[in-house]
C-alpha cells in the first residue's frame, strides 16, 4: 500500500508539473494550447541529447527547461498570439496541428526509437521510507513537484507580480489602465508554463521512455487534470493531479480490467457534481 501511494504521488507530481502551465495559461489568457504536450516531449529529447553530450543530468534538466521556454515563447510571438481573439475552435485546430508537426520533427531529429534518459548517479538506488525501500529518484520527483507547487503558490499569493496577475485575471482592462503592461505579464506566465512542461519532460525521462509521440498520452492525462481541478487554478491543478495520479495508479493495481474507464468515470462524476471543477479559478485561485 505504501509503495502504491508513493507511486501515485510520484505520478501526481509529474502531472502537476505538466498541467499547471496548461491550466494557468487557460485561466489567464483563455487560450487552449494542445501543443503543450509537444513542449513536454521537446524537453525530454533536449535533455536526452544533453546527457549524451555531457553526461550530466543536471545540465540536461536546465537545457530541457530552457529549450521548452524558448520554443514556447517563439511559438507564442510568431503564431499563438494572433489566435487569442480567434476563439477556442481555431485555437484547438491550430495547436492540434502543431502536435503532428512536432511529432514529425522529433522523428526527423531524434529517430523513432524509444530511449531511457539516465538519471543522476547521486539519486541512484533506493531509500527506506515508512519501512519500505523506494527508488531515490522517484522520491526526488515527489520532492521537486511539492517544491514547485510551494514556490508557485508563494509567487502568486505573496509577491507583487502575483498581485498583478490576479488583478489582470479579475479585470484586465482596469489593470492595463493603471499603467501595467498586462500583455507582457501574461506572456511571462505563458513562458513559465512552457518551461515547466520542459522540466516535466526531463524529469519523466528516467521514469518513462523518451520517444516520438510520448506527448499524446500525458496530454490526455493533463487535460483530465485541468478539467477535474478547474481551469486557471493553481490549487485546482494540484488537487486534480493528486486525484488523477492516485486513480491511475490504484486503478492499474486493483481494477486493471476497467482502469481505462475509471479515470474518465471520475472526470464525469466531478463534472456532474461541480461543472466548474473542484477548485475553480477566482480572485484568490
């Protein structure tokens, strides 16, 4: 039971790192970016190439995060910004097309074979926790996810930038009238969300295989997290990730025959009871 709880928590933290950017960007900018998973894949592949070139996982972590941030920023400035007033249908169609472009680019550059990104030697082996031995690297993933969640919460709730972001969500026109460049602030938030997707890709590399198309599976889980937690909510993304991570883990162990249905049944139940999500975005989301 303890091992499965830790497995569920580890999956939840990976999903949180991936989905928080997707959720917050949607809440701030009302932009549906299905290409978010492609940035996750880009981070994983750049991290893999960096490890192969330098032998350092920590350099790979920085390189994958930076690559996703730069790619996301350029994508937004060159294309996605023009789609903001176009409505969700065009946003979904264009970003869905970007998924296939990213898939083919990954195949051309890195090939079509699955590879495992080697983790850091300092986190190899297992650590005893609650009377069981659990892989040290997976404990690092849990700790990293919790640290990022705490940092984002502090930044949103206790800093001037966080106050500006919340004000922009509540009343974008009034915030801009006060002399604040809200478009630049939202662009910075978008880039941070992309960077977290790249970070999640590198962190997932030693746990999952790195391959062209790895973005599709996690994108579906990330979308379920956003729907369950409530779009635009940091707390909702964390709560949704916990629910999805635990449901996915324990469903595979206890009810493998219906594990695929369990997750979507959970999402349907949440939508029936709380159509806006568990913790929807608000003035203090």
